[in-house]
């Protein structure tokens, strides 16, 4: 469990491909068996080459926030 997205992202790069998501206790990494729904918490895939790809609307909003705030999500 990680306190913020950036820390989870840094940990996930070495484990790629992996997914970063959030629940009520913080951010975590996992390898899903099913795709998240649009109503789920933000889900972002970390690709083997370090490319980030949103897997649902929350993931898209999170990545947009990171871009517009310089990494403060």
C-alpha cells in the first residue's frame, strides 16, 4: 500500500506491466484478471516501456490532473 500515486508508480515501474489503483486505505499495485468499470476507482496501467495508460474514466482524470499540476495528484 502506498500513500500517493507517484510512490506507487515508482514502485510499479520495476514490476511492469502492473496496474496502479486506489481504495479507501491508499494506492496499491496489482495484476487484474478483469478490466475495471467506469464506476471503479482510478486505474492506470504501467506498461513495460513505462508508458501510462488509463483503464477507465478515473484513470484518465488522474493522468490529466498529473499533467496540468506538474505531478501533484
